[in-house]
C-alpha cells in the first residue's frame, strides 16, 4: 500500500501509515486524523484486505492496534463526559469503531493454530497518559468505556448507530472464543472477555439491564434523514441493508468488508445484537487451575487436554449472576427507561419481557434467553408460573415443536427442557388444563376445537416422541418428553378425547418397538450359546431393549398416575383404555410391568362390569359407552388400586454446562449476525458444519424425587 501515490491525510496515506512498519507514538496527531477520516473516503475491498495483512505483519513492532484502541476508548470517554455532544462527533465515533472492528476481526481470525497475538500492551518507552490508563490494561480500558457507553448512554437518533457499532465491536472482540477448543482450558486467550468480566458490579448490572431493555423495546433505525445528511448516500435502503452501520462511504469501507454477502439485514439490529452480546457474556466461564495443583510436578502443560477436570474450576460470571438475581419492577414509563441507572441491583420489567419472548420464540436466540431466565432466575420463573395467560409462551413453543422437522435438534431440546422446568410446578400443571383454546389453526392433522392448553401439550409431546423415534432417535429427547408428561399426569383435568387416544396409542407404538427388539434378542441369545453370534451385537441389542423397557414403564406410570389421582375428572382416558385394552394383555406377567398393568385391569374390570350390568341389544355406540363411563366415574373409588410413589422429575444442568452452551451460543450468533467469520479459524466447533445446523445434544439430568 505504501507504493500507492498519496498526499498527507488522504485515506491511502492514513491507512497505509497505520498498517506500515513505522511505530507512531500515542501523542502523535496522526491518531486524531485517522479516527476522523473524511466521510467521502473509500477503499476497495482488496485494498482493505491487503491493509489487514500488513497490520498483522507489523503490529508486533508498532502496537498500532493497541494504540487505536486506546484512542477509541478516549474518544468514547470524552463523548460520555461532555454534555450536548454534537451529532457529528457521534458520527466520527461510529467511523472509528467500524474502522477498528475491521482490523481487530482480521487479526483474530487470522491467528495461527488458534493462538491469538493481538499485542495489546504498549512498549516500555511509550509515553502513556497515567490519568487515563492508570494501572489498567488497554483491553480493560476499552471494554470499560465500550460497556459504559452501551449501559449508560440513552439510545437516540444521534446515538443509535454508535450503539449498534459498539455492540458489533463487542461481538468481534469476544470472538476469540471461536479459536478455543470445545472444552475450555486454562490457557485460552480471551482478553476482551476477561476484561469484561473484570468490570465493577455497577457497570455489569447497567449493561445487563440495558441489553435486556434494548431487546424488549426493539428500537428501530431512525429514518429522519434530514438529521443525517452525512448518512445519505443516495440509496434509500442502504441503512437497512447495512444494518444502519453505514455512515456513508468510509464506514462503507469496513462494513462492506465485514458484512455477510448472504445477509438480508435485521429488522431490529439493536435488539438482535444486544441479545447476542448478552448470551455470550452470561455463558462465558474462564477455566482456572486449582490452587495447589502444580503443572510442573504433574508434568502437564496448561494447554494440555489431559489436565484433569477435578484440578480445574471455572470463575464466577458477574453477568450471569446479575441476570439470575434480576427482579421485577412495577414502574411507569419514565422509570422503566431510567432504571438501568438506578442502582447496582438489576431491575427488569418482567411483563414486557414476558410478552417480547412470547412474540420472538420462533427465533432460537429467544428460546435460549427464555431457558437461561427460567433455569437461572427463580424470581422470573415464579412470575411466569403465576401468569394467567400462559398461552403467550406455550403456544409458540408448542407450534415450534409441532413443526420439529424445520427446527434444529438443539432448539427442540431447549423447548422441551423449558416445558420440563415449567411442569415441575403443580399449579402450572393444573392451570394449563383450565385455559381453553377456541382453535389451534396451525395443527393440520385434526381440527382441534375448544381444546385445553394441557391437552394440546400432551398431544404435542407425544407427537415429538413419535418424531424422535423416526428421525432423531435420541434417548434424552424421549426422557424429557416423558418426564414432562409424568409431572403433568396427576393434575390432568378433562383430557380431550384425541389426547387420551394419543396417550394409549403411544404405549401401543412403543410396545410394538419393544416386541421387535425382544424377539430377535431371544433368538440371538440362543445363537450366542452356540457361539454363532458376536457378543457385542447382543450387548447393543440388550441395551436398546432396556431403554425401551424403561420407556414403557414410564408410560404405564403416567397412565397409572392419571387413573390413581385424576380418574373422576378424565372419563376420556378411561374410554381410550377400554377401547384398546388388548394392547396391555401381553405385559400382564412382565416382571417390570405387572403391578402397573394390574392397576389398569382393576379399572377395566370396574367399568367393564358396569357395562355388563347394562347389557344392551345390539352394539354400543361411542356416546353410549362414554356415558356409562361418565356416570360411573362418580362412584369410582381408588381403594382397590396399588399406590405407587408419585414421580416428579426435575431438570438440572450438567456440572460443566459451558461445554455445550459456549459453542451453542456462538453458532447461534454467527448464524444470525451480519458478518461472517473465517470458518477455517474456528476450533470451538467443527468448521465444516454450517453455523445454522446445530447438532450437539443437550445433556441434562432428570432426577425423580421419590
């Protein structure tokens, strides 16, 4: 680039000097000129790429990345400490953030063998203003001012684009995680994430609050073009296309270099980017070596994957804790907008947050936020459970599960775990049967009219099990569905005819699968005795048979719970069992099932005898049988039933959830954000898997409380 003809302070000269091999001091007026590049300056993408490569080569010597980051931090600090900042200053700041983001992103994604060398420390002979930097590192100063601006400066037409670019900058700065392995290690280099974690509690709380408020309020791109003559580049949709990031021309230089060619732009870029930043922040945990463990004595490198997990631990995450301890605020609109500055304790408006999540659950990032809130914040969970309009959340969840073929495996898991968490509460299980849905327009197999929300949940959970049997074949998914049904069973109230039929049909379907496994296994046992079959094949078949045995028992326990605790309220369940009573006959003498089957036959004998007592000429119609069941439900007594401990399943995260959530979050972010990352540099998950195909499995524990 140095060979290109240029005059002082042209874009060629300034960018060429920045990426060149001559180190300029912090005090040089060059930095102010670079940050205030003229808005009518442009560079072709090829030149930008060449400039990035030159900076990667020379940054070790010049430390120019650290210096421009320092000046950017100063620029932000000045804008926050001055009242009545002119719009032009914000526009210059937008330009500076975009310019810095381009080069930072290139240095991160061009790291060799996953080793990030950003050279963020200045040389010893550099004259550093102690009044600004003090004892801080460059990255802590930058993240403090970036996060402080995001958390404390109100969104307005003047600050909108700077807020957006700072959110994008934060995502880029934190993307060093993409270079780390699947399992966090003590030598992972994430300077900006670590710097974010080192901020004081008040700043952390204000950032978490502001990010959530941005997500709720969904501020739109300002269209008052008269206020932004400098943004007017003659193309009406340019701001939308570039996500409002384009202070035209020079900002077009970095952003056209960052933006994904396939991106259509977001309707709510501030809301989406705020959620992405929040998810990355709350799921980060730095891996540390336990005190007293000697790497030298144990002859283990800190970078080694063989470092025992019991000798490492994860640091606390202040952003995660802030979200987990957030409380509801009953405030008017003015207080709602200002509460990010109120105190160190995060206060969020739960009602609009609940409504926003309900509107956005088709988006996988919204599902993950809802999961994070329900799993981590007991106050928000309690708020959700007392809402009388649970259909606001449940209907989009059930619709997404209904359309499972279009969902990623991880999204299905998250949705099911959300239902499992909610089903742990008995009032929830009772409440969903009281809420009647006039119709379910997206359910195509059958017209569902005046169906309870609880009946729809049962239908969709059973449908998901069937989908899993044919497509995913995942044990965790089965377990989650059946655990939720088990939690709901004692509280079932007027289960619909269709839901009752589907429940009995599920037992029938799994029993057929069980029989298909059981018969060949018995044959192979005989073959094994004659050494004509490999033992490993027999072991695999026995393991699968054991899984289906557990599933069948769990379904029988679900049916038993309904019959034991809720039979008078569920005549349709009794009718469905009577209609298909033959499917239970083969298991009457099964050692794992016989006691449960015995209870079912106690019910069958009671109602069959009532029908025999009213023997009619000719056949029974459906309505006539159902009427007999309804009439005799009133006289039913549970005394003859064998009582079993009521199952109650809870969800608990694995001891190392970060091994799932960190890759999952970044896959979501990369699939949603407006720029691409060099796939060959990614070590966090397999680079050959597209970022919108999320195939990892959720690992959780489902613990029945006896």
